[in-house]
């Protein structure tokens, strides 16, 4: 190593040091602390603090409420992301195709996306109102007990979430569509490709990478979803809309079981990490063409 | 600038800083006006009587300023606000409004000033005994009862009179009356009995009332949970039956106080379980049921105990971290005094905790139902008074809900709740 290289290296270390320190203080230290908490029975307000080993995890393994929350989280994530991606692409293609009203459509999409989740949830609370709600009034005598029926509550929550976050996918896709050069389509036309072939052979493959990215963001958000179900149903009925995050919130902030709640948080963290890792692996191997 | 000047400027800056620090630590005797901070949830009603009550306290205590600060809107958020600020040991408030179910928890956590020695021996006598019981933990008093709630059975007096019926004393009678009235009215939009079955604290209250009517409890004196599991399961099965047979609408499983109050207030139901605040709204000028509503005690069961309404309401506690405990106690005492409670009862739809006010001529003129409410309030029963109440409630909520919507047999819901509580309570006891 020459002196110059050594100097560069020192300067580089100096430059990244703030980032490393900030990350360490804000992420690694609390992370390790939560891991440590999860190995204890700890309820500070009652001065309970003793080592529990893996007891909290052992209890989670047989805790029906935990498995129900895990199941709800999985269904919510798969359902909402699948719908958001499908509807988002459709909306982006529609906006890209039409000439008139494009600006209005984009503004409306952004409006839904800009709305805070709690406000959106309150809005849907009224839409789902059993007697006076717009949806049930429209359905007439086939009205549904949206938030009180264990079979309907989770779909109702997913629907509200899709309405709010589909625009995110749509706008990302629309931006990508704008970036596809017109000559690609002209070439396809010259080669005699029909509309369907153009869509499946050119547009969708070109959208692949951005869709994967959008799906990554949405999946990570959905895995940690909290506000929409917290406001709409509080996790009910029968805990059918209680996600892992809602369960962790109740343990950490309502009943103040810091040890047990931390164990739950660690599980959510591992889950999110695993999913993020899987997505990144797909992105990196370039399984989807850009 | 000469070096000497710079040094002097630096020194005076340092001195100023030190002085400021000394002031913060309270090392010097208090100068200037004392400020008390009062945390409370905004009171709904025609007129918020609180600002005037706080000004009256200031007038009686020269040199004292009282700042009323609003709490977050929902009970969950209020609890979280308190926990974060009180656990941090720098509360920044002196007097706080507490949901009665938090008092033992906060007392156990060491956040509340023990009021026992500050009170005169007979000072709590004018309050309802159940409200004092809810403020007592470990034989000490930790808060003053401020406003009061008790579960009531509202009924459509016009409909019952039309069919020659008296308000039901048992749930079995209530079911029969619903059948008769609906058969006669032939109105498909007329529901029978509305109550709160959404998965939240209100559900626990409703289920507890069904437990008590059936001779079951959630928590025994010795700390055992579900000491009468078979009776508890039977009560849950009965509530589920109300929904299955259509006596209560399917959406009961999503109903909170307001959802059910509005449906009844629009004239779409015969019976409603709710708190006293609803009466004023039913009697409002634009109400569809004005003059048609009355209330009675909650029904009991044909082969069980008499019906008892669960009590609720708010208390005022003093933070142990308050720098002016004597003044803070005086403020809590002032706000729970008879004149203050009278003003609150007149200006807002909140019921007093002092029994004598239910026969107060001025109040009875505005609220003719108050003398009747007194008897029901006397019979009310508090939810389990324990520091672990929130743990208890949060654990049983999804299990009760599961039994109500029919995804779990009541026996299993109770067994599951019990297993979870054994693990959690084992850790705290």
C-alpha cells in the first residue's frame, strides 16, 4: 500500500464513520437491546425484571393468538400486494393509453395515496357502516356485515388498503411507461405485432423490474401493516384482522409486557428481513429483465 | 475586541448558564406565579364547563395559574400518553384525569400520590361506594371520583306500552317481548336488542354484565381467573344465541357505543344497552325518539342473579412527581366538589359521582331521569379492581369476540383465555 493509498483509506473511513455511528446508535444498539429484552420477563411499571431464557419464544410457539396473527399477516400481505400490483398496472396502462383526463386521473390517484392511513380507515369505517354505509345501501338487502363477520372483515380491510396504496404502484409503473421509447413500439408495429403481443412481449417485460421494486416496498409495508386495521376493527372480530404488528403493539404499549412484546417484534423483524432478502436476491440475479 | 473583554463576556455567559441551571433544578425558592397543569379529555356537550371551573380555582388561590391540557382522543392513546410520560419520571402535569380501570395499575406502578392522608375521614362518604372502591387499591385511596357511568337498559316506552308490556326483568322476558313487538309491528327494519359486541373494551363490559347476571366472574378475590368457567361459558353462549336467533342484529359483532346508540336513536330498535350519556341525546330536539325512551336496570337471568350494570367513569389523580402536591390535591378536590360536579352535569352529558346531586332540584329540572338513575347507580358493579386489568381485558377480548361470532365454542374460548392469562399473570405476580 502506498502512502497515498493509506491516506485515501483513512479519509474514506473518516467519511463513512458518521454513517456507521448513526446506524449503530439508531439501529444496531436498539436491535440488540430488543433481542435482550425478548429473553426476559420484563414489565417495568410493576418492577418485574427477570431472565426468562427462551420462555417467551416457547410460549409463542404454542400461542394460538400468535399463529392466528401470523396467518392474518400472510393473507393480508399476499392479498393486498397481489391486488395492488394487478390494479396498479391496469391503472397505469389505462392512464398511458387515454389522452383526455390524464391529469385528472393522476391527481385523483395521488389524492388517495396522499391520504394518511388513519383518515382512509375512518373513511372506510363509514363506507362499511352496517346500516348507513354507502356500500351496504348500494347492496340493498344483500348487505354485508363488513366489520363484524369473521369471513368479511379481513377482505374489507384489504380492500381499504388496496384503495389507498394501489396509486403508489400505478404511478411508479406510469413513470416507467413514459420512459419506454416510442421506436420500440414502432418496431413492433412494423413486425406486425398485435395489441396483445405488444402488451405481453414488450410492455409487461419492460415493467418487470419496477414492478418487483414496487412489490418489494408494498410487501414490506404490508408485513408491518398496523394503522388501517387498528382503526377499522381493532383486530376483531375474533382476532381475524389482528396482524403481528397489532399484536406486538398491544403487548408493548397497552399491556406493557416489554419482554413478551419484544419477542414478538423480533419475530416480525426476522420475517421482514427474510422476505426482503428473497426479493433482493431475485432483483440481483436479474431473473427479471429490465 | 481585547482578550480581557472576551474573557469577561465568556465568564458572564457561564454564570448566566449556571444560574439558569440552578433555576431548573429548583434549588432556589419558588418566585412568581405557580403553574399547575391539569390533563383531561375534552368534555363534549352544550358547553365545556371546565375553563370556568379552572378560573374559579385561580380566583380562590391567588398566585396560582392552572393550565388545562387536552389528552389524546381515544382511551388507548390516553393510556399510552400517561405511561410514556409517567415512566419517564418527568410528567409535566400535576392533576390527571384517569379512566377508573387504570387507577390500581398506576397506583401499583408508583405514579400516583397516596391521597389517604390528605383526605378528611368523612370526605369520601358523599361519593357512590362503587366509585370509591374503584379508586382504592391496597387499602389506600389514590384518586377522587369525578364522573360516573353505569350500564342501563334503554327501551322504547311507546312500543312496550302499545303491547301492554313492562320493562323486562330477565333476558328471557326481553327475548319474548322482542318477538311479540316485532311480530306486531311487521317492520323488517326494527331490530330487537342492541349492545356492544365489537372487539374492544366495551365488549368486555357487556360480557361481564352477562357473566354477573349468570353468577360468573372474570376474576375471583383470590386472583383466580374464571372461577366459574361453566357459568361463564353459558353466558357467552346466551349472548351468541341473541345474535343467532336475530334478537340482536348480525352487526352487533361490530357495534360500539355510538353505532348502537345511533341505530336506537334513529328508531330502529326496541332495546339498547348503553351508558347514561345517551339519554340526553335521545331527548334532544331533533331526535327521532324524543319522549319515547325510558331506561331500566339491565335484565338478569330467569334462573340467575338480578341484572347489574357495570360502572365506569373518570377519576382525578395527583402525579407523584408534582412539585406542588398540596395545591394539586386542592385542585382535584375543587373539581370533584359538589358545585363543580353540578356545573359539569348541567353543561355536559356526564353524571356526577356524588349521590346527593341526583336529587338536586336544579339538576332534576334539566334532567328529569336523574332520580331514577340514582338507584341504578347504587346497584352498579365495578369491573375487576386490579393493577392487571388491561392485561386481563386485552387477553380476553379476542376470545370473547370469537365466541360471539361463533368461530369458537364458548368453553374453548374461556379455556384459551385462561391458559394465556396463566402465562402472563404468572410473570407479573
